[in-house]
C-alpha cells in the first residue's frame, strides 16, 4: 500500500497535469496566441483544413497579409502543432521556429486554391520532436510570375537542416514543382511516409530504398517515374502511382519486379496520363 507521502505526490502530479491540459488551447489568430504564449499548443493560421471539412476553412483576419512572422513567434514554446494555409504573402518562417522544441507537427497545405513560396530556416534542425512535416505546395512558384518589383520569382528550397530531423516519420513535399527528390531525404532514417505527388520527378534515387522504415510512397501525377532496384529492400512497401500513363503490361512488370510491394495504380484524373484499367465485365442480368 502506498504511503501518505506517495499518495500526496500522485495527487499533486495529477493536479499539475490537469492544470496543463486545461490550459492547452488552439488559436486561430497569431495575435491571440502571442498574447497567451504559455497556453498555445496548436496554432492554425489562414485557411486550414479541419476534420470532416471538404474545403479549407477561411476566415477574414489580418494574418492573410503577413509577410514575416515576428520574433515573438519564438515565445510559443509549448506549441505542438503549427498549421498554415493560404498565407500567400508569407515569405519565410523565422529562425525563432527553432525555439519551439515541443513541435511535433508542421503542416503547410495549400490544397489547389492558393499559391505560396515560403522558406524554412536552418534552425529547424533543433526540432527533435518533429514527426510530421507537410509542405504541400509550400514552395511552388510556378504560378507566381514576378514579385512586386517585377522580378522573376524563384521557388524556395528545402533547408539543408531537413536531414537533421531524425525523428521525422511523415514528409509531404507534393505539388512543389520538384524534378528530383531532395538529397536531404536520404538522412531521414525513421521516415514511414514519403509523399511526392504532383511534381515532375522522373526517377527516384537509390537512397529511397535505404529508408528502412518506409511503408508508404506516393508518386501520383509525376508523368511516370522510374523506380530504383533498391526498393526491393523494403518489404510490404505501399506504392501509389496514379496518373503515370501506365499500360496494364507496365503495371504487371512492376509487380513482378517488386513482388513484395503493394501497388495502387488508380488514377484521380481521367486524362492522357490516366493508367490503363482492367475493363469491367458486363453485368449478367439473367435475361436471354
């Protein structure tokens, strides 16, 4: 039976835990989060997808005009989730991002309705708890012809420090106009899911097959991507290759080449890049 001292200690710990849980809050405006930095555990900026929502939820607020986040952003040290969507004026995340040691998830998901070109700081290397990094359309400058000065806009690049995120499990760099898989990905030893959809990647590098924990690889709508033999090292790998202009014989060859992989060749768009599908058998209604 625990002593009175032990019981008191447990009650105190429970009270502290309950207090922290009660204080944990989600904020949808930067100013509100900065006014209560110790309470903010989730920050949703701009148009962010919510559970069970088909479209991003957009509210009129001054965050949409943000070009830079203030230094005070680094005071949100209890933040676990950062979600950003539709902040088309945003140029970069500040170096103070590296102060947010409790961050587990960063999502910049612009869907198909927004255009962003934002850079991440090298200080991201200090986010040792980060498990999810979604940068879907986060540095896609394809639709941005020129800046305010009339100068051509170049797409931002992933920081070299990306490779230091040794606990990262999910990386989504879809719809960013990429022609190759960034070499930093080779260092992400715990990566489980790699999403490369809607880019222009024609060939995967050998190092992808050396990511021993990789279970999900999506390369939809890349115009057809050559797969390296190293993928044979990964047992039970799920590979999605929709809209790759693959004939049935091409699909069968891939299944034979990688017998331990599970392929999904279903295409989202019925266009010239749609994969050939097995014709449906006519329905027998029993009539002569």
